[in-house]
């Protein structure tokens, strides 16, 4: 289903260009508010959270204005992780939740992630309906003065989010005696992450907790794991937790400084959950999941299915197949028993709960050998270039020479103007050759 504004994970792009500006955010708010208001005749509520980007100060008021103009009551929460918003949308019985974020992207990008009353990301079908409303005349959707929405700021969002997270674990769950490093990427988790770990009794070394509006994800967080690796080694910590800008991804470091990606985290959790008879159905990965992970699940007789890239598609496939664990190599991991979307802090707590009896992180992780994998991002002006006949020929040729020896995937980024190329096999020279063939053709 081709969409005009929404990508694989909401709406995202450069600030003050095309779709990410005050005028468009007013239209997004008005259209989304109109859609949900039309589900019932009474006034309804929307809650808004955001990450720490400077542009949030210009985009949030426009979004609020659009929602209130549609007749929606609005509650704003300030900086909060994406899953915190999803959880509170459900617990507050709001009709919709909107997260203002560009996730792991640099500060000069921003965007939106929309959630329904069940705390789930909106389906392609609903996003398409909202897009139709965005392109309609504004005047047709504006509410009469008497029924405009009201707006209120809530200051307890972080506290409520922490309470919900803690309820998923026994009351006596303690991290006393553990030294934990957490990198909050100068993003939405900069308050909730360190606060929760300290409440549970851990000695916390926190970094990436001084957002200035411009330093989100800059040489820190899950897209820059060297930072957490270095800090864990420096302080001889038991575990390192590295989140992204909106807190829905997590990459870790064991006590030796080894980087643990999403595939290794998923494998370790699946193995534990199966042994504890907590795993339901199997595991959902994506087209990007490492081939070594697939072989690990096969050896351990755990069902494994691949979804399209994007945690929304992972969740949809989990729901369809009644699985309770899924995620991506990038660190988007959904614990279906506890949450409706990825939550880096929640995943970290589940890992820490697994290590509570003194087991070392290096023993818990690294349960399978990863197949060598190369990921290349090629910046382009038009992502449709891969539909060009020459690009198709190059991809077909590269696929032919890797066939039987590995796996190749070429796709358009759902969030940036990039073509993403992934190749994996044990033949590193062959991997490089295939990548070069495709890159040369694109360029």
C-alpha cells in the first residue's frame, strides 16, 4: 500500500522542509483528530510526548493546535520514551497517542509516531485514511468555537511510566550490588532510565543525559555503541545499556566490553523463555535478521518467521501468529508479554532480571555465531532509483553470484533518503564484490 506521508515507522524527515514543519504538523493534528473524533460523537482525548530535539518546541504547539481545532482534548507529557507514551495512551484510556520524534536520526530530523487506544501503532489502512484527510481543505475539518478541545500539561508522565514498568517484575526485584552503565543518547530516556535503575538499587553510571536540543544521538546511544563499550571498560561495570533518541531501541555491552546487538539479545531471551516455558509460539525477526540467528533457532527447535523491516510489522506478525517475542537487529525488541511496541528500558530490565542470581552477561549472551554481514547505506536523491532497469540488473546479477552461499537484500529506507544494502555470507570477498556492483550502479 503506497502512502504519501507515512513511512515504515510514522512520518520522518528534515525539519522545516516538505512534511516536517509547523504548517504540516497543524494539518497532521487536524487530520488525526478528525479521524478519531469521527469514531464517536463525543469529545475525545489525545496525549503527546516528545524526545529532546530543539525542533520539538516549534512542532508540538502546531500539532496541539491542529488536534484542539478538531475538537480533541490534549494532554502533553514532555520528554518520554516512545513506549512510555504507548503505555500511558492505554492506561489513560486516551483515543490516540502521538510521539514527536525522529528516533535514532540526527537532531536536524524530526517526525511523528501515532498510536491507537490499544497502545499499538496505527495500521497502514488507518494511516492511509488520515493521509486522505490531510489533503482535504482545512476549513472542512475545523470545529465550531463552542466545541474546541482543551489542552493541559501533565508533569507526572515519567513517574507513571516507571510505575508501569516496575509492575512487570516482582516487588523484591533488586539490582543492589550491580554496577550498570546507561547511555540515554541525550534523548527521551534521559530522566526515566537512570531514575529507574537507581530506584532498583543499582550503582548507575549515566551518560547521554545532558540534552541541549542538538546533541541527540550524536556520538552516543545505540547507533554509536563504542561509547557504551568504552564506559563499561573504564568503570568495570556488570552491564552497559545503550538506548536511542526515543528509547525504543537498545544495544548492550557485557562486562568484557563486547557489543551485544538486537539479534543476540533476542536469541538469549528466546532461549531463556523457552527453558522457563514463557515463550509462546516462536520468534518474529525481520528480513535483516542475521542468518546465524535463523540457524540457532532451527537447532533449538524454536519457530522463526521473518517480517518486513520495521517494529510495527514485527508486532503485526507477532499478533497474527500469537507469538510473544520479536524484534530487529537494530535493537527494536518487543516483549509481547509486557508491551505493545519496542522499549529499550523494558528489555534491559528483563535482561537484568535474568542476571539477578549473579550470572555474568558474557555467559548469558553470545549464544550463536553470527554470519558475517555487511550493511551499507547509499544516500540518494530519489529512492525509486532501485526500480531503474540498470539497478535491477545489477541486483539480479549480485543475487545470482551470492545464491547458495549467502543472502542479499536491497531496499529503500523507510525513514531516510537512502538505499540500504545488506549482504551476508562467510565469504567476505564475495560480500564486498556484490556490494560494490550495486553501489557503483546506484551512484
